[in-house]
């Protein structure tokens, strides 16, 4: 298939992306008749005379015939996709197919950590480690040392993909180490890991686009303390708490009557540690995305983030927050915090996810006899996600300074398609760095590759660290994303398609 035609002078034109139609809805759009031939190095701007700016959204710079062919094939009516698997080596494809298939079984997902411990006990650390290294660790992690991370980063960079690094530290992992070291030492160790992660994020960023890192507040502040802060927030103590966080960051901290002496010390310590990590990130030009966690922690994360933003987001969105669209309150929360930033003349960076803790949230709500904070069903979560993304993208286009940056973090094709549609509608340049897409490393690679080939900024989120910290972390993520792991069918089908092509050839 080397020619594609678009309807002549229509008011509304449908183009296909991942086999689904994207609607160009602007009434003034006039598409001129166009036939693409592989031999002609045509630019996207040739396709549409009326709206070259919006086409920039799809493909900013078409470098050669091959990439034109790939992009056009990608959105053609044949439904054929650029998967990126064409370039992968056969062994890594077999591994991906096997690991993703295993992760689709409930038994594996629910017993990951136990199986890891049993594997080590039965086969020994070395043998089992080697097996895991080739399978699960190899599929979802970059490697243990800088060299391995750099090597993978270069390969991804050639495919137009960037990395969001994250550490494996979060409070659940504290339980695994408590017998070996004290809590205080654990938090101090986490600071070192976070600083190292900032450095690595900066080192691996070979190409243009924001340098981004992900972290959890509970890596530095105990979740029980976060819950207590949220309770005080709910009682109307927002001003006192804001004052307390601001004072910590200015190193003018005085004990608050809301907390015990020990808690006051913990708040002060955690804020100073955050300050150290953020100052280093600012110096290295790395943006830090604070993950969203549970609803009894999230308000604290946002409040802490706001204090940090006042310090770090005057010229760029160094501190970024996350909103979970499975929460009924997501759109209101985003609007409130966005307005706070714009009123305070601060840059606003946001990651939009569906949310990973649905079952736990529902259980907690039922146990405490509270209203379920999660949207009642899958469709309402989707609608909510799309509403939040549409709202933010509309604000991105209408706001120049201070700027708004958004990361559409999802593996869901419909949401990605909607985001592209909204970018086109709002005339957002895909290379501006204000809108980025993110998927987990080792998952939905076909989607990431398709986006990258079409000129979007795409990141793969990946934990760094040795196998013993990373695998339990991954196991928790896989467990939380049980639903997602069951939906790797398309990944596997495309991988098998590529493998069949290779085996038929030989
Ligand atoms: C880069 C990146 C960063 C992330 N950061 C965070 C973070 O900070 N915090 C966080 O919580 N998660 C985070 N996640 C995970 C994310 O929230 C999702 O769990 C995961 O991405 C799956 O959602 P999806 O949109 O990709 O896939 P989909 O398969 O389209 O959606 C699955 C999600 O839909 C929701 N859902 C499923 N069934 C129902 C139902 N019956 N009712 C209501 N909702 C339902 C759940 O949230 C489920 O996780 C991150 C993901 C990525 C890729």
C-alpha cells in the first residue's frame, strides 16, 4: 500500500489512528485532495493547506521517506501499525510474549513476592537471580548499573522514546528492611537513592524534551503521618499546615500544636529531605512528578507539593502532581490546584492517570462506612479521564505564562486518541514539551512506538535498582494493576505476529 487519499474539501475529515478514526472537527478545515507515493518526500503540512499548525501536532518534522511511509501507514485505513517490534531482537520478543502471558494469570500476579522468595530459597540466589534477570527483571527494568541503563536508554532514544526513572522506595518496602535498619536510617537511605535517581535521570536524557523523574512522598514521609495531616486538613487546618510546611522549607520551623514532638520532628526532617532532593533536581533541570497514592494521603501530597511549588515552580514546573481519574473528585481537584498555581504565578505540571489502588480504596471506604470515592464503573472512569485530559489540554492552549505541562499517562488507546484529537483541536504543538505521553517500560510498547514515530514526546516509566528491591516493587505494581496486566492481549498478538513473520522467513 503506497498511496493514501484524503477526501477533497470536506468540512470534517476522518483519519485513522491505531485502526480508529480521529475526527478533525474544526469547521474551517479544508483538506485538499492528496495522494502519497513512497518515492515522494512529502511533508505533513502539504496535506492540509488551511491548518499547518495543527498538522505539526501529528508530525512536526518529517525527516525522510521512510518515516513518512511509517507515519502514513500508521494512520492508514489498512489498520496496519508501526509496532517497533520489527527492530527488536527475537529473544527479547519471546521473553516479552512469555512474561506478559504469565502476568495475565491471577495466580502469578497475586503471589509474585511469595514466588520470588520461594524461588530464592529453592534454587539459590544466583541461579534464580539469573533466571529472573533474563525474564521479569529484563522485561520491566533497565539494569543495575549505569552502563546498562545508558545502553537501554540509547536504544530507546533511537526509537524516539525517553525515560521517566523512579526509585523503588515506598513505605511498603520499609517492612522488608525494618529488622535490618532503623526507620530513620531507611529514610536517609531513600534520600540517597532519590538523589542518585535525579542524577541518572539527567545523565540518560540524551535527546530534547523535559527530563522527568517520578517519586512517592511516602519514600520520605511515613504514611501514618500523611494520614494524620490529611485528617487535620479535613478539619479545616489548611492555613496552619501550609504555614508549617512553608516554615520548614525556610528552615524557620517551630513545633506545631497539631502534632506530637516526635511527629513534629518527622515533618521537619521529611520537608528538609524533600528540599534537598528538589534543590538538586532544580540544579540538574529535572522535573519531579509526585505520584498520587491513597485518598487519605493525596491531600497531604498536594499540600506539600504546593509549598514546594512556591519555592521551585516560578520559572519551570519542577514539582509536578498526579491526579487519579478513577476518583469522582478528579476534575474538581485538578481545577482547584491549577487555579491556585495560575493565581500564584507558578508553573503547573500534572500527570493524569486512571489510578492504581481501586480495590484497596473501595475496601477502606466500606470498612470506614464512607462514600466510595471511586467512579461507579469502568465507563465513568473513562469519561472522567477524558474530561480531565480535555480540560487540561484546553487550558494548556489558552495559557502561555505561567505554562501548564501535562503527561497523559495511560496504556489506553482510546484515551491516547482523545488526547491527540484534543491537541489538534487546541492547536498544541507536539514538540513544545507541554504535552507528553507515558507508559510503563515493558508494557504497550506498540503504542509508545506509534506515538514516537508520529512525533509525540513519549516516555517509558521504569524503576531503577537491583533485583531484590525492584522485583518486590514491580510485584506490587503488577498486583495493583491486575486489570491492566490482563489486557496485554494486543501486545502479545503483535509480538506473535512479528515472531511468525521471522520464523516463516527462516
Ligand atoms: C507513567 C505512569 C505513571 C503512573 N503513576 C501513577 C500514580 O502516580 N498513581 C497511581 O495511582 N497510578 C499511577 N499509574 C498507574 C495508573 O493509575 C493505572 O493503574 C495504569 O496506568 C492502568 O490504567 P490505564 O489507563 O493505563 O489502563 P486501562 O486498562 O485503560 O485502565 C485500567 C484502570 O481503569 C480503572 N478501572 C478499571 N475498572 C474500573 C471500574 N470498574 N470502576 C472504576 N475504575 C476502573 C482502574 O483505575 C484501572 O487501573 C501510573 C501509570 C503510568 C503509565
